[in-house]
C-alpha cells in the first residue's frame, strides 16, 4: 500500500507496520458506501472495504472487480464475508463547501460518525487531484490470499480477545510469565530468537504462546539447578573475599601469632649462625618450634632494650615459648651453649675441647687437623713454612662458636680458621708486616702469639711487643737477637712451667727453643686475641729490652738495661724464697 490508499504499493500490509492494528485511523463506516467504478459501471465490494486515511472525507474508494475475499477476525479465524450490496452508479462530483461540523467521540475516545469531504482534496487514487487511477482494476488485492493478514477494523467492530484461563499455581516457582527471569526458568528460547520482541514474531506464536510453557517440570528442574549454581558461585566468592580480607587485616593490623608462657618443658638446642639479624633468628626459632611466628619474635626483640645484643652461637631453649620469654632467655648466660675458645689457648687444648663437645673419641679432632690441614681454608701465606709443629696454630681464633653434637670436627675447624683469616685480613697484616721489619703476615701472627703468651695483663701487651721487636733488631748486642722466652720452650715440650734450669734449656737445640736460636720460632705458639694483635701492630717506643714476672704469676715489670733487669731478677728470687 502507499500512504495515500489502495495504489501501486511495494508489499501488502504487514505486522511490522507501526500502524498495524491501530484503530485510531478513523475506522470503517458502519454502513457501506458506494464506490465509483471505472467507466461508470457499478462495482461490488465485500463488506470489508479498505480503511480510509486521515481526513479523506466519506471514505469512498474505487473497487477492484466483482470478487469476494476470505475474511479473518483478529484472532486469525476465518468467517464468511457478507454478500455485497449493489450500488447505484454515481458520478463523482465536487461538493460545495459545507459548514464544518463538530466531531463526535465515543467513550473510548474514538471519533464516530462521518466527516464532510474536503472539496479541495483529491481522491484516494489521485493524491494530486483529479488524476485517473493507474492501471484500472488490474491491481491484485493483497488481502484476498488465504495466507494474508486481515485488514484492521475500527474499534466498533473489533472483537475482544477471549480471556485466558488463569494458570494453576504450582509450588514456589512463579513461572516466566509471572515475573521469573528466563535464566531461572530455563527459557532458552529454542527458536533462537531470544532478543526478538514479541511483536516481531508470528501471529500464531503470540496466540500459541501459552502452549510453549507446557514443560513446567523440566523448566523447574533447570530452575533449581541454576539457583544452586548461582548460590554456590556467590557463596564461594563471598567466602574467598572474607578469607583474604581477614588475612590482609591480620598482616597489616592484627597482632602476630604467639605462644603463651616460658615453654612446655621440652628442651631444644638452637644454633644461630654468625651475622644473623632479627628475622633470621626468628626463622631459626620458628623452625625449631621455639616461637610461633617470626613477626612475634622480631617485635619482642625490638621491645627489649637489650634485644640487639643477641649473638650467634648455640642456645639451649624450650619449645613453645612466648617470643618475649625467648628473647630474655637468649640474653641470659644460662642459655648459651657455645664452645668458648680463650685467648692464648694452644691448639692441642682446643682439639680436646672440640672432641668433648662433639662427644667423639679423644684425639679425633687432632688427627683431622694433622691430616687435612691443607683443606681447612688457610691463606696462601700461612702454608709451606719449615719446622712448624702445627700449621693451624694461631688460626683457631679465640671466640664463641656454635658447636653441638652431630657436627663434624672438620666443619668446626673450618669455622675457626675462617674467623681468624677474616680477622687478619681486616687488620691488613700483609701490608703492615713489612712496615714492622717482618718478612710477612706469618711472622706477625707469631709475634702476636708471643705477646699473648708472655703478657700478664692487657696493659703489658704493647711493652711486651716492643721488647720483641727490639731484641730482633740486628743492632741488639744485649741478647744478640735471641728472644730467650720461656714460653717457646714450654710450647716445645707441651708444658707451662716456670722453674726451668739453665742446663735443660741450653742443651735443647730445637728451633722453638729461643734460648739457643736467634729470631722468631718457626710459627705461632698459641692463638692470640684482639688485644695481642693490636699490640703487635702498635708497640711502644720507650726502649724496653727486658721484663720479669716479679711475683711469678700476674705482675710483670720491664727494664731497659741489663743492670735494671738484674734487680728485677733479684726481686723475683726474693718472692720465691730463693
């Protein structure tokens, strides 16, 4: 249809037309109006003429021949058309303008009655006025086919849609037509037109929509499964968010997990490596079951004023201790279970201490030192020296070591040698040895071991160091470059005697006997500590040449001349009753 009536249109009326079914067009007249035929011949038209548009006046239109068409009601049911009434031929003529009448409306707001024809308007076939209708009556009627849609009817002749029977209420599922979402109802829209609006579907689909809801049980089963899936997804998501939220709060704002009390009574030996900080210590304690969390220990250590004084070593603690109790016990000497190597102790004594701590057979550590000393980490300048009784002497640095049962003697010795090497390198022994007139750092370690062995107090160490350097000088005519130290002879014999006869000393030619040999012994005679090392590097410059332990034990006095030295010897003899 064209927008001016029954003319050469592109296609018949279709439900996609937005005006389809709208009775507001003005409707059809209750009584059939006569239409002008072609050539002045009368025409007959079915009782359902084409509806008029806008204000086309009387609604008269030219017919399309004497044939009838099947008629359908608005529900698609066919009914018999009325017999056409013969019309008297009339000649179209222009009517004079008439007085405009007030339109009348029914209770639904639709206009009733007829409107006077516009005398200046053209006919429906001729929108441009007085043009003959094209092609005569050869136009096909699109409403005459059996599959065509019936033309719209005015409100007065429409039939009301029969009321549908109310659907029975079933269980809790309201059904898709009572507000339930298609997702829960399982409405997948099998025809593949989920998003297509209802007015775009066929008329039969709209009429038969109720039949598609027949499979209620199947849809309810799918509805219940969908609900379970949704609940599971949202429940799992909520649980995950809650868990991670709690962990986030605990990590940022919550207190660290901690045990209560001073332990459960079960003792455990804990080894803290050298250089360990708070977190490293806390990790070791947590791994051994002493504390509950690393953060708790770090917090307790920071809260204790002496917390930073915790050192490396072996500690005897208890399991399941509060972090504060663990910090307090580690600061107490009662918890320390380290192997302590005293300053000046000889290697032979250190080996025995290691054997006892490791609970191995006596002599085990000494044998390892004798046979594997080249693999224990000595620096290059500490090897290949002749006549050395123990290559490790002077390299078992006095300190506190974490040694416990189960360790190997070789590992303990490596730890001690590494500590001594680190110390000598930090003091730059290789460079400073030459400035002191020595051949190398090996001799500097030997000097320090002599200072440690002969000095009685730390105040004596620098004077003792000067005595050694003065006696080693080539210009020394007092002792002729001989040290004459009892400590070296005692080391040779593995003893610590004070009363040694001159005949015994003068008869032993061993290189470690400094009474009969000039210069330093072949190597260190003990393990010097920090004070002895510093004294060997910074001797006094007062001219000291002699010294005597006047009380035989703790007091050492120094002299510059041989006469002063003799007076000190007399004083020593008097103290011993000789």
